[in-house]
């Protein structure tokens, strides 16, 4: 929490707002990892999700939450994301995050199959304790669309402290071997500035590059 104390006054300022959230949409540029996925028989979405979530965990600013009126830092979070079921209705996949790529992908694919097969809404946070509800990051991907911006449904802006990330369709590969997608990052401005979102984007790019090297 040492790093948080350096910005507690910023948190106090933004926490007084009715809507203390910052939501940035930007073009994320990463090396084209799809040939690597094809060669190693790995699904590209799950590999990219691995890079996003494991990069996010390494940035303290995305790990702060408010619990019982106090700012805390969570140690880890559940890996989860939105899925379409057989009726093309929203559902949630959830699994234990792993720092190992192949283990992460295996768990992610298995969780996706469960969510796709369920007619009812699963993996909501209703059964979780108040603290465990904080151990979360919201992820959604819309591969059919070239995402420009997104506004997330939020029950109460003032009390919202869970980062929400979204991205759309990947671009075609460029001549320099990179691809792009629009990514949106929403977070509590008391914890996260635009600079920290920039650092997250850099970390994702670096992790993708390291995997395919």
C-alpha cells in the first residue's frame, strides 16, 4: 500500500465525485501472435486474454479496491469474461488465473464450454462474500465489431471500483508484422490515471512479444 499512500489525496478527491471513473478507448498495437497460435494449436482469444490479465496483475494501480470503507490491495483476481451461450445470450466464464500460458488456456477453454452450454446465467458474484466480489476484473470481447468506444452498465458509479476492459475485432496484419485493436479500459480514477493505462498497454505488447519470441 506504500504506492497508494503517495496518491491518497488524489483518491480522496475523485472519491468525492458522483462518477469517479475514467474510461479510455485507444488503439492497442501488438505483434501479430496469430501465426504463433496456429503453429502451437492455441486459440488466439485465450492467448491474448492471458497477456491482458497477467499484465494487469503486475500493475498495482489496477489491484486497489474499496472494502468496508477502506482502500485495500487484492493479491489476485478471478479470470473471467463474457461468453455467448447456445441461444446467443450473455453468459460468464470464470476460472482460476494462472501465470502459465498453457494451463491458463486450458482452464479458459474449459470455462468457456461450461458457460456456452448453460441456458441460465452462471458465474455471477451473488454467492460470493463482499471481499471475494472485489477479487474480480470485468472482461468483454466483441470480435464482430471494430470497437470505437463502449459504455458499461454500472449499478452505482460512485461505488464502482472493478476495472472493466473491452476490445473488438483484430485488424488484418500490417506490413510491419503487427496488428491492432481498439481497447477500452475503465477504472476508478482515484487509483488509475491515463498514464497507468499507457503502462498497461505497454505491458500487454511486451508480453505478447515475449511469448512469440
